[in-house]
C-alpha cells in the first residue's frame, strides 16, 4: 500500500495546510519539504523564514495574526538595534533570534541545513520531518525596474511594491535535493504529492527548479495535487496575483494550473473559482471546489482532508488516462 505523502511548502499559507496534514497523518506518513529560496544572510545571521514559519506553525508557537515569527514575542533587540541606527527593516523578535543564532553557529561549523533543521524542529516537539529542499544555497531574485532585488528586500523592505519582470533562482543549477528529499524521490510508496497553498513563483518554483525535483516528482507516478493560493483573482496573502499580472498572465486558477505546465493532476479551488472547474478539466487537472480559506484549525484539517481525498480519487484510473 502506498502511504507516504510529500508536501511542498512555502511560508504562511502553506504552513497552515501543512499543520492540517500533520494532524491527519502520522509522522512516518508525511514529509514536509520547505522552500529555502527566501533564505538570506542578515546582520550576520542565516535566516530561513519559511522553515521557521513551518516550524512555529506546526509546534503551535506561531503568531497566528502575523503568520510569521513567534507568539508572545518581545522586540527589545529590534528596539536596541534601531537606537544604534542599524538596519531595522527586517524584524527579528527576541525569542525568534535564538533560531537564527543557533542555525548560523551550526552552519558556520559546517553542518548541513537539513541536519540543523531536523534537530531544531525536533527540539520544538515536531514529530513530522521538516526538510529543506536543498542544503546548497538557492536565492530567489526578482528583476524589477530598479534592478535585481533579493527576495526579502523585495518582500519586506520594499513591501512587494516594485513591478517585477522576471524571477530567477540563483544557485539552483548547482544545488542538489537535500538528502531527505532525494531519498523521498527514490521511494516506491509515495501516495501523493501535495503543493500547499503557497506562491507558485516565490515558494513552489524554487523547490521545483532544484535539479531532479520536478522530474523526480512526476516519475513517482503518484497524483500531484495543489491547493490554490488564489481565491477569485486575488492572492489570499502576499503578491501572487500581483506577480501574475506583472508577468503577463490573468491572475486566477487557470493561470495557476497552466503555470505548473503538466505537473498537476488535481487542484483544490475556492467556491469563488467554481466557474473555472470545467476549463481546469479541459487542461487535464481535476478540480475540487471547496472553501479554500483557512480561518481556524477546523479549516486547516478539513482542507487537508479534502486535498488527500482528491489525491486518493485520482490515484489509479485518472493517472492511467493521462
Ligand atoms: N515578514 C515581514 O513582512 N516583515 C518582517 O519584518 C519579517 C520578519 C521575519 C523574521 C523571521 C522570519 O522567519 C520571517 C519574517 N518575515 C517577515 C516573514 C518572511 O519575510 C516572509 O513571510 C517569507 O519569507 C515569505 O514566505
């Protein structure tokens, strides 16, 4: 029996679905592969925002309002930093700082990001494997009218305002899947691949462009289903719809399915996009229409359950027809 689920995940939105999946699946039945294209070196620290967002969300330490960082956070470090006139556009909370300091120390000592991530997530009480996509640095860079911009500069400092004409992933060509991801791609018991509701360009593509990952996922022969981060023609959070428009596609779930270009067998969409269900079928992508907005834990669990049931429905006959 195929039983293992691979979830590809970015930050805030993706982590909510990952939380739902962890509440439905045992640790041996789920691996969460996380985008590291957002990682950067800031104030001498190695920051891995999506890994930390997933870690805090799964351990219930996340600030649910902000989506990133820890709840019950204090900001003394930032206040002291600002008072020194230092760079203060990226907010590192006092408690959150511990993650970055410890990760930086261990990376500097030569340890791979995946081992550090395994230890830090275990220390937070997370039983499910949380796996960086690669141990080599991959950095998402946006081409804007003002020049190339590192991801966090665009996202946080510039608040996604610059118009983007291209997205690239520096280092990707030389990166390898992390050992745990490589091992997943060699397994024979993968029941489904789930693309969490994360930005396709900024969170999922950086994972897919690591050499061998996209082809490796398709070669598993398992259904690949995504949960749309687009509701109607807007992104639930972040710049996905704005980016689509700037890159010349009409924001929506059709563009999302087309963007993945033959990767998806199924797509969970919101009622707001129900009118696109037939067009998705015509693209060879089976739609599942539901309430795709996750307000509370019940929504996270329900959406995770619906996503897994779409994948289970797709498991045999539909794949044979493709
Ligand atoms: N996002 C912000 O909008 N502003 C911040 O100051 C900020 C700080 C931050 C610190 C640690 C961390 O793990 C995440 C942080 N994020 C912040 C979120 C992060 O920039 C983005 O959510 C992701 O990179 C996009 O998925």
